[in-house]
């Protein structure tokens, strides 16, 4: 049994088959339990649940304030995810780039947009301590 807590996130989708194709085939998430209202996915060891809604999902006007994703601790794994997204022709909201080059908070980032407007960010920090520490630095995001 894993002693580390597992993160859980519920997201809105308007078509479970399309969500399954994006997250399962596209990102390689293992699909777990599903019914006609929801689908559980293993999102790299974390539980993401796609809940069907018929309500309009308002498009975001940018990456802030809401998005979700992963921080890879190995650069090769980040690169593999970006390459997979390109090969599967997933929609990039922001192309891969480097933020804060040369600083302790230097990291590579890429944003994907799922078919329902949910934004996903994938990161790799050059310096592991920048993930939670480096409190003396104020640089967060692109603002």
C-alpha cells in the first residue's frame, strides 16, 4: 500500500468518449471505473474523475487562475510527455517553453487544453528545491 496521499480532482466534461480518448489514448492515463455519468482515471498516480455535465463550460480567458497538471522530477519524463502530446496531436494551449532561465526557479512548462477547455500544465524544475521552497523569490507564473 502507498503511504503517500493521492491527489484527487474532479473535472467537468461534456462527452465521456471524447474524454476517454484525450486522457486515455492521448495522455496515456489508465481508465478505471466508469458509468454513464463519470469516469475515473489514473493520472500518473493521482485520481482524476471526469464528470459529465450538460451545462455550458465557460472558456477560460487564460491560464490563471485555474489549471491543473503535473511536475515531473525527471526532465526526460517531461520531454516524453511533451513528445507524446505532439505525436497524438493534442491541443497545446501554450507551447513548451522555459520560465525564469538562469534562476533557482527555472523550469520547463507546457500547457495542454482538453476538448472541454480544461487547461493542464506539465512542468520540470531544474532545481528540485524550487518546487516548494525558495520562499525568498517572488516569481510565480507569467504575471
